[in-house]
C-alpha cells in the first residue's frame, strides 16, 4: 500500500511538472510537426511521389510521430532526474523507505506519459494533412509504449551520469537526433546502397519506426517480429541497468 502511494506521488509530480508548463512541453511539437507535414509532406511529397504504393505524406507520418515520442520521453526524464540530483532532492528519496524500482518507475512513468501525450498531439495534427487508417492498432500502441519506455530509461541513464546541464543536451543533440533522421523517417532503407543498408541495421531506432509504420500503414523494411523483439530486449536491458545504477548509487551518492 505504501509503495502504491509512493509511486502515485512520484508519477503525479512528474506529470504535473510538464503539464503546468504545457506551452513549453506540448505546444512546440505541434508546431514543429505541422511544419514537417507542410514542407516534407505537402510541398515536397507531391514531387517525390509514392513509396511502395503509399503517398509520401502517409509514409512519413509514423516516423514523425515516433520521433516526437522518442525526443520528449527522453528529455522529460533526463531533465527531471538531473534537476533532482542538482537540487539535492534525490537524497530525500534515497533515505526514505521507497524501493529503487518505485523511484525508477515513477520517473520513467512521467517520461512515458509525456511521450504518449505528445504522440497523441502529433497524431491529431497529422489528421489535418492526411487520413490515417490504422492496420494493426494493438501493434501500433504497443510499439509506441515500448519506445517511450525505452527512451525514458535512456534519459534516466543520461541523467545519472550527467555532471552538468550541458551533459544532458549532448546525447539528444548529437546521438538521438541523427539516429532518428537516419532511422528511415523520411525514406525507405531499401532506397539506400547495399553497404548503407547494412550499416542502417545497426540503428535501433530503425526497428521501432518500421514496426510502428507496419502497425499504421502495413509497410516495413524489416521483419516486424524481429523489430518488436529487439525493442523489447532493449527495454529489459536498459530498465535492469537503471535499477543496478540506483542500487549501486553510481552518479548519485557522493
């Protein structure tokens, strides 16, 4: 019962943290994705033409939705947990009788919630530019949830090792953004030369985007079951690593 109260308290704090400043957390992705759909989907899409029999704007919608989920799930946890470290609030949690897994799920739950809300916002924006016909809703929802969970855990790891506010912006700017753009958001991997197709298979975001694209429009460059399996494996590995970091106090206890 006490664990349930602690989890709800942490989760509510995290959700309240980004909803009270929604013009900074939920509005920007709506504006950004509107520009993506307008420029890439409408203005350039008509010139590029269909991909695998699907209009270009329909092809890029899944990738843009998931790209927004990735960035906001990650940024919510990394900024929140590092602020907790910086302001020394983490010490209050560490001396409390709250289990480490409750602390982790509270912060990660906030990141997942923000990622899913942003995903809903971007999906609604996309409906102003095209008509979505979801092929497999269960797969689509499952992939979005796993992706938000995965990058919330990744944001937690970044926050644990960060020593300054500059450190929490390095990974999003120099790792996540390039991997997202190179993960097949705006193109099919089959369009790349053979050597680059093989290199692209080392990008984990590629599997998530293709699995989500298959759930929405029924197209994928790779095996969907393999993509879901790889994503699930990453989630288990990163969540376990986060728990281990909390248990050891690495980057937290001084």
